[in-house]
């Protein structure tokens, strides 16, 4: 049995201005605040003597590796991202950054914002532009219908009821 794993498909390179600011803030916090704190605690644990059985030292080193991994990822990712900070001219069509209201066959309404893959997770109403739902929504207009196949194999039909573009909160 091989350990080979195929590489993950590349993520889209777009992000909202608020998402980029959040990633920069996380990078700054990790590098300027969290890493120095952990470095100091590792230094203090190392001064206690035998490092091979020192749980505080071992755990601190593990935390430093995790912080360094995240800092490296954020730095590289921020270099390749394109910040989308303007509203499109055609506000009747769904594009990146749009708030879209949809209704399904059972008259259940939902509202989503199409954002970059690095922004999802914090808010349940944000969906990645790489997600199947977002791919179906892009370039559609109010009144357009589309279907999504669920994991159980059933298709659910949706209709777009509203499209709105709001500026990112400052």
C-alpha cells in the first residue's frame, strides 16, 4: 500500500479586502505576539534541565513548529492572493463578493456571500467560490434556477431571489 496522496486541487486566488485584512492581522499576531510568548516559555522550560523528559519544553517546541507552519502558509498565500475590493459594474449578475438570496423547492430561504476559500469557516453564510453551490450561482441573475446534487444522490432545485453587493465593513 502506497503512501502517495495526490496533490490537493489549487484554491482560487481571490479574497475580499476584509478577508485579506483578517489574514494579515492573524499573521501579525502570530509573529509579533504569540511566537515571542511561546519562545520565552520554551526558554524557561529549557533552563530547568533535562529536556528529554520536560513536557513543557516538548510541548512548547511543538507549538513553535505549528506557529511557524501557519506563518509560512499565511506569508506564501498572501503573496499570491488577489484582493477584490471593488463592486462590479453589472450588479444584476452574481460575481465574487455578492450576497445571494435563494429559495428551494420547499420555500426555505437562505442567504450566502461568495468569498474566497481562505475566508470560509468563520461565518456560516460565507461559501467558497470553489464550492459546488457557488459555482452554480456565478454568472446567474435574479429568477434563474439551478440544481445541486446532494451527497445522498437527490437533486434540489433553487431559485435566485435577490443579489446584493455591500461594501466590506471597515
